C-alpha cells in the first residue's frame, strides 16, 4: 500500500512538472503596444502619457491633460532557423500575421490653470494584446525517443492493465495505452517494458498559436504637477493551442504521433504606481502588479499511426476537455528614471522584475530615448534585454497517469529587442510608426530521453502604427 501511494504521489508531482512548463511559457510577455511604446523599448514607467505605458505603470495616465482615443495596428513576421544535432541541413520557416494589438479611450477632466492640489483626474478603458504565441518549429534528427519515452512511462504496469483501452483509469497514462495498442512497446519480466521497434530517424513539428489579451480600467491623478498616482484593474484572457507531430522511422517501420493541447482562461490582476517629478527635467517612476489569478480550461487529444512489420495500426484517444485549474502568474515590479535634455529630448532607463514560485525570476533592462526632430516631428529608439523565465536545462517528465500525449519540451534563452520609431504630434492628432527586431534561441527537446536538444534561432520583425485623436 505504501509503495502504491509513493508511486501515485510521484506521478502527481511529475504531472505538475509537465503543467508547470506550460505555465512558464505562458508567463512570457512581449514588448507590444503603441508605436511610441514599441519604439522606446517600453522604457516608459517614469514617462507615462501613453496608453501602453499605463499597463506598466497606471500613474502614467496622470500625465494626460486632454481626452484621447487611440488605435494601433501591427504586422509581425516570425523567422525561425533550425539547426539540428545531426548532419541534416537547417530549414528556415516564416509566419506573418496582421493584428490590432491595442485600442484605448482616455477621459480627462480637471483645472489646467490650477498649480496646487489635485489638478487632473483621468480614466482609461483599453484593450491590449500582451503576448502572441504564434510560432512554427520543425526539426529533424536521430534518437527522438518516442518508443523509449513510452517505455519509461509504462514501467511498473502489468500488461493486463493496458488491455481494453482503459482511458478512464486515473492511474494509467494515455501514452502508455497508445504505445501498447499500436505495438510500439513490448512487456518484459517484473512489469518492465522495452521498445518493440528501434526507430532511428525522425522529425518533430510544433505549431503554436494563440494570445493573451487584456482589458484594463485605469485611474490616475495629477497632484501639483509633481506627483502622479494611479490604480489599474486588469482582466486578461488566454487562448493557447499547441499541435505537434512526432514522426520516426527505420525505413521499414514507422510511427507518427499527433497531439493537440489547448488552454483557455480568464483572470484578474491589479496594479498601482507612482511617478515623482522632483525637478522639471527629472521623473522617477515605480509600479507594482499583483499576481494574476487565472482559471484555465484544458483540452487534450492524441492519435497514433504506425506501420510495424508490414501491418498498419491506428488509434485515437478520447477528447478530454473542461478540466479546470487555477494558477497564479508572476507578480511584477518596475522602477524607472527619465531625464529630459533641454526641450529637445528624453532618455529613460527601466528595470523590471517578475517573481513566481513556478519559474525563474525574470530580470528585464530597458533603455529608451526620444528626440524632437522638427516642429512636432519626433524620433525614438530602444533596447531591451530580458532574462529567461525558464529553469536552465529542464528535465520535463510526463506523469505516469498523464492524459497529455505531447512529449516535447524546451528551454528558452534570454530575449533581446532593438527598436526605432518616428512620429508626429499636433494639438489634434498623433501619428507614429515603429520597427522592432527581436532575437532569441530555443533549445527544443523531442522527448525526455533525447540527450542533445535542437538549437532553434528565432527572429521577429514587427512594424507598428498608431493613430490617436485628442479631444
């Protein structure tokens, strides 16, 4: 009995490891928003006066002195170059998409001629896209370990437990059933298992799609043109879909495992911030965002197609949906300092910190600069370094009782961004456009038994345009 409890407890912990890997991935934030925000690398916690800056620091809303409506569009091109541990040639893949990542309305009222006390109060309603998950990864190599992973997950189970497709047995994982029914694994003595075939070459295809969107209500006040305080209430929504195809062959036998994993959810989080202006040319900003409480709904399914010794086998899992889990995303803090250079420009330095018990602490350094070029025409530029939110060299093991059938996982290196933009301001309209370049390396594992990961270089080009009307 003790041995059974230990096995079940261990399986439960492994299942949490698998789930935690996706929570880590979903915690990633892109530098997205208005063209000014993107052009300055998001280094606007101490600057404010921009709808996307309000997401990092709601006190930035206090800089508004007029009502405003704004809309942003962007075109993003993802480029991935895959190298492999084998001698196969790298294969480039691209994906392009057009999105509406932001729209907002600011309502401002106050006494512009007043110099002391509460001068302005502002409200903002906004929609913002925080993250895009759109990415395609295709890698080819040797030793991808489909059958070997199935054996690891099935060791300890007697053969009779896998007969008659026990999908509803909470102690048996679906990969074990697929491997047994498709003749990928054979039983040994003492409830141990071995691969029925040794497939030496293969390919892994991973296609991700989805996004995190957020609806925000923010309030901020301008006090004596020196202190700006703000509060925000945010409602993020999540949609994430991952489709994988794991194919292996030895030229006479073959197996293809297809998996679907979908997460959707809704959450709530709060934020508070302040901007202090001790001197006319100096601004200091700080903000805090609570962890997001989010309820997730999980859907998963898989199917396998094999050709073993000339015989074809096909098996599909049931579709499992409606499983709910509650998570806490990282709490986030931000501090920034900005200095104005005469009337011609501004430089800002910002540090962001994200903390969660399920992921590595993330440290982000942002540097942004803006200069007045000519009569309302301005230019800006930015650079961002963001450390990895995932633990280095992770070992991700599916639980023995896991219903998921996707066995791949990854470690993501730090992200870097470089950007530049140009815009025009008048009393009525603000028009801006910016370009952003992002680069990152992914270490992709096909399964837990793969010794050497695939190295995948990803590069993203984003063009952003924002149009705002001042009322």
